[in-house]
């Protein structure tokens, strides 16, 4: 994109004339690790979120508004890989794969009291599928799924049952919220679990170099407060990472490359932020 195109996009997003000019110059120079003539259409995150009251851009083609909320998908994490831009700057990306992700149920306010879409992904054999779930999938006309999840949506984002999701559901430059289970690390000490500094290496410390130290007070209160950071089981919990940058999409393999480090393991719930569709002009339905 040229400098004039960046300036026009900045002005459309509600930035001042000086800020739009500065952001355009920074984008063309490749500042903030972004290539000058970008392979994908996006706006620098540093300027997108500098003003919390910045008016969002509506999309006249798809009909999205500032209150629209799209459905997410269920994807599987394949691993991580490095990428380089044309300035030979190195960035880590997380590779996700969308496997047989389909809509299995549509919930409406008239029947369930709210609008939501149930999504299933993966393959499960008939032998390992319970009869209630097997009947549920037969009613939807889809194959039995390994994992199912539900996403709250707005009425203008409802999709018919059986709709298949792939990488075209997203666009490069979009910001996603990712939810999943972190890697389990077992029982760990305070230094690894909470980042404690430990005790001295010398100066009289014997066989307690990685100890967490004192955990209580004096006679008053005479106890250890609840929630004290101590050794215990680490990982294996549901966590959410917000505003992950979509770097690349691979349509043939339904791959999504997220521009960020990732701590989630196994199956991922990929959720679109409530107003993410308004940041980009051509966001698919």
C-alpha cells in the first residue's frame, strides 16, 4: 500500500491528520516490524488502539455493524514455526489447522432464550459416540465430531446447520481471541511456577537454594493466608489469549498462522472479538 492509501485508511479509522500521516510513514518505512508494501492489508496495532473512543469502521458489503459478533471455530494446534519478512526480521508464529469444523446446532432467542451457534470439529468413530450425541449429529446431518463448542453471536451472524468452516473464515491482519488448555507441567516448585528468586547460593544456605522462604507471619494472624503462592500443580488449565494477530492463511490445508507466542495446547477454541469485524473493510461473513 502507498503512503496515500495508508493516510486514507487512517483518516477513515478516525485518526487525526498528523497521526494518520505518521502512521503511514511508519508503515512504509517498515517500522514496528511491519513490511513497507505489505503482503496483507492491515493497520498497525499501535495506532489502532491508541484512542479507546476511536470510531470503528463499518463494512457496507457484508453488513457488519459495530455491534456484530461473529462465530468462532475450533482448530487444532500443529506447532510453531519462524517467519521472516523482506527486511530479514524474525517472528514466531503458531500454526493451527481447522479440521472438519461444521455447525451442528443453531440456538435462537425464541427457543433457547439467546442466540448462539454450536460448532463441532474432528472425527469420532460411531463406536466411541454415545447414543444421545449420535442422534444429535444425525439430526444436524453431519458426521460425529470429536469436540464441540458454543459461541454467542448476534442475530445477523447466524449460520445454517451444516455450514463448513475453513481458513477463509478469517482474513490476514485480523485479531483473534484464542481459548484452550495449557500444557500440563506436573507438580512444580515456587521458582518455576511463580518466578520466585529462591534463596542465596552461599552465605550459609544449605540444601534450600530453591526454597520459597517464609510463608507465614507472627502470632497474629498465626496462619497462612488463602491463595498464597506456593509449590503445586502447574499447567493443564483453561486460559484465553486475546488479540492474536493473523499473519497468514493457507486455504488448501485450512491452516491459520497466528503472529504470536502460544501457551495453549491440544484443541483450541478460536474466538473472534466482538468488534474485530469492524477493524477491517473486507471481513468475510
